[in-house]
């Protein structure tokens, strides 16, 4: 069994990494200092604490619930299981597009997010963090909070958003959720990229270092992590709509086109499809 620390221990690590203290966090969040010190000393956080602390720390509230090993409230939970492989393909296609076309994708997602999905709640199945430790927490952040629900989609996204630095088998990700394999620096950096979190923050929280040498910054990966987050509450049909719109922006690559000038995405019926670089 892998022990999972209390929320106060996790927060103390994060505050130490950032070089700030409880008084700063109390002022920024509005959580009274005595209550905050109690949480840092090991008292269980209340929902009101997490909802105030998350924006002060620059985190999503739903993510802070997972980090605290607490159930995510229904209001913050995806109502319908999205097609994980379709989400991974959507990110792959969007990565190839020039900025103006990526902006169109983001605008479509923002428009669809205003239409709340209806129907019964279908919450994602979450890994037991008491058993799986921080490995389970990272899988929960990606599977549940980003509504992937697919080992294959998770593996593909981790590969895409790390430019191939992190290549995990589906069985490895499943074992990570059970606490069956240890977290490595590459895993921490890779999950941070896919989740849109600060690599340094995540390394401090889980107590694992980062790769040496450090990976280059990748603003496009951060943008795609934001796209993935914004798709989390979309219904399956809405994800399909965004996927189709994004794929329609790809065009046939000219014969003999150079990789320096074109982003190639997929091969079909004798033709490579992609987008010209700008």
C-alpha cells in the first residue's frame, strides 16, 4: 500500500516550493489564518476552503479536490462520458493548425460550453488514492477531471504533449493508478504538461524531481492542455462536433512537401493530411 499524505502536508510542500507562507495564502484566499493553519497542521479541509484556496493558488477547484483526495462535487464533474480517443485525436489535429485556425477551435469549444449537457450523471470511475498514492492522483486528474476515461487516449496525449519525451504503455498507466509502478521525473513532467500544471509545482506536491536536463518550455502544449480542460464538460456529441470541425481544417499535403514547412497529421488513401506551418 502506498500512503497518501494529508492535505496540509501537500500544501506545505507547495507553499515551500513557491517561497510563500500561510499568512500570504490566507490573505490571497480569504481563508482566516487560524482555519488555514489548522488545515496545514492536518485538519481536513472543508469544501469552502478548497473553493477559496484553488483560485489563490492558480489551480482548478476540481483539481484541488483530487489533490486533497476528496470526491469532486457533482457540479464540477463531467455529466457524460466523452469519447477519450476522439479527444486525443482532436488535440493531435489542433496541434498541427496555425494560430488563427486554433483560435477558431477554441471559440467553438467556448460556444458549446454554454450549452450544459442534460441527462443523468455518469461520473468517471476514480482510482483509490489511498492505495495508489500520487500515481492514482495523477491518473484521476487526467481520466476523471479531463473526462478521458481511456488508457489509449491518455497514453497518446502524454506522448503528444511531451513531443515524444514520455511514451507509456496503457498497462503502465493502469499500474500507476494502482500504485504498482513508482512515479519517475519524466512521468511528473509529462503529466504536468498534459494537465496544464506547473511542472515545479507538481514535482513539489508529489515529492519527485524533474528530468535533467529539463525539457524546453512548450507554450503550444500548455494551450492544448487548456483546450482539453475546456472540453471536459462537453457532451459526447459536442466533442464529435469539435473534432469534425478541427479535422476539416486539415488539407492534403503537396507531393514532396518538406517537414520544415508542413505539419503532417495522418495518412489516408495515399495522401498525407496536415497544415502548413506559419
